[in-house]
C-alpha cells in the first residue's frame, strides 16, 4: 500500500502526510502480536490487527501533523491521540497517513484545503466530494482499505457517493469526538469508509463506544455490526440477503428539482432491487426537508464562529510576531491563517449570533431543527429505513462550483437532515453515472 501510494498519490493528492516509518513499525508490532497469539487456542486476534487505516487530518494522531487543511494549524503536532486513534492502536491497526480535507472540514469538494486539491480516482478532472475527500479518494484508489472521516453535514456520505464506496455517519454520540478538531459541535461525528459494507461496519464497531472524556458520548454497549449484517453479506457468500419484512420509506421530498435525472434513475433502480429482495417500499413524507439547508447554514456557521474564536494567534494557531499591537496581531493571525470559506462561515455565524439577530435567526433555526427531527420520528413509526440519493449530482469538475457558494452548499442538500436530527446515515454505491458501460469497475485512470 505504501508503494501504491507512492505511485499514485502525486495524481490523486489524497494524503497530506504519509506516516511510512510509523506504519512499518506498527506493522512489525502487529506481526509480533499475531505470533504471540498463534499458540493460544483461546486467543482470537482483532480483525483489524495489522490492517492499514487512513485518518482524516482533523483527527489528532500523537506525533503526526494535524493541520485541518489550514495554514492556521500548519505547525501543530498534537501530543495525544484522539479516542478513535487509541481504539485503532489497541486493535493493532496500522496508521498509514493523514488525509486531505477542506479547511476545518468546511466544504463539499476538498478544494478548500490550504495545501492541495484532491482528485477523484475515477476521473482526475473531477472532485472526490468533501470535506473528507482525501479519505474517500484513498479508499477508492485502493491506497488503503478503510479510513476515518468526519461528517458535519454529509462530509463522509457525500464523498463516499462521489467515489463509489461505502460511508457511514453514526448516530450522534455513538463515537467519541475527543481529539476531533471541532467545527460545529452539535453536528460533528466521526464516520467510517470502506469498499464494502462489511469493512465499514468493522471499522465503525472498532472505534465506537462510550468515552468519559466526551460529554456527548452515549453510555451504551456497541452492537456487533458485522454479525448484524446477516446471511449473504460476507465476502464470497452466494446467498442473496432476504429483506422480507423490511419496510423501506422513499421520501417524496427527495425527488424534486435539483436531482440529476441520471442519478435519480440509478437510485430508483436500487430501490427496485430492494423490493425484488423482499422489502416493502412505501412513500413517506419529510415535510420540513426544504428548511434543512437554511437551518444548517445558520447553526453550523454559528457554532463554527464560537469554536474557531480560540485561534487568535496568542493562545492557539498561527501567530503574527510582526504586528505592532495586540489587536493587529489578532487581525493578521486570522487573515493569514484562515481561507476564504472559513472566513465566510465565521462571518455568517457571528452575524447570526449578534445582538438583535440571535432570536430571529439562530433561535428560530433551532426550533425548525426540532421539527426536522420530528419528521424522522414520525416516518420511522411507518418504516425501518429511509432511502434516497446521497448526492443530487455525480462528481462535478474541479473548479466548477468553487466561485458559487450556494451551488456548492446544495451538494449536501440530501445529507444535512441526518446531522440536524442526530440520526445515523449510510451511503451505499448503487451504480455509475457518466462511466462507460464497458468499464471493469476500477478507477478509470489508474492502474
């Protein structure tokens, strides 16, 4: 995998840091652990023992750069591991590298990184999605089998969709956020990427669980997600899954204006396949769906404004030693450290929280958020799962939407509601748009 990364990553630019020496040392330790377990009939090695994992560069890894894709943190090397990294190390996983991200996880294309633009392995002229585009691209290009990302409004599921892999955003509180650099604290969750559902479920099960250092962490046992997949889902199994008794809800609000026709066709075909496997498909309604986008872009920037206030060049972040006074030091540190999209969201959030506007915007958005959650509660009284398109369009070309923030924000229109409601979401590959039928279903421009 290190050789493949060296061969391909100049084109894809998925990694901000490849931890080759650390990875080889961890792999050697995994070999020793496996050898020690070999003679004990009762000892079972963890399924991730010796398995390489990539980590989005908003998650702290001790001794490795954690830049959040920002000049503000370009010299930050954390002295501690995030909770999820500790769990991976305890399992014997090998940390292969830190992946590129939109700055502070703010974006839908991984074009907002201060360091490089990540390319979609299927078409190097297109984006991989974002903000976890580096992790998604690394998995899709087979430079690593599994990876961690973060999802605030769709940043695991949308790049998974655009790169043709599996991405899971867990329920809020299922995975500890200790060591995850905060963007919007009531929305952020760490999620898992894999090339199939089983791998993603295995990674999620490894990092999930209660953590006393995270006050939002749920004190609940973690199910065996892999065992819960049932018959026919393991690699190499011939039996088709039986979906008899499973009620699938299709929201009418997810099929309106803005959904690419070709994307809609492959999603409808996937829903038909669920029905052919025995699922009962019903139409449901999520009536407040249209409010998810404006609600999200009030709440998330408001929380971002508060979280990023700590980066003032004095306590944290890039400093400006050439400043003549403290006020100019604050201004220069933030001017030089933050990129355009981060500044935009800080200003939006600060405005929404300001005197005279708090009740009109932020408080009202929180009330509508409650209504959005109520829509899901009502729908799940009728169905077991809700199905729709992850992204309204296939992967768009690099630079196509970078000067149009509203079009970029609409990339997450179908994923935002899950974060606002605090529920889990999974993006599952169901077909290709714009890829020739004769493709062998490997990234088209890569060996």
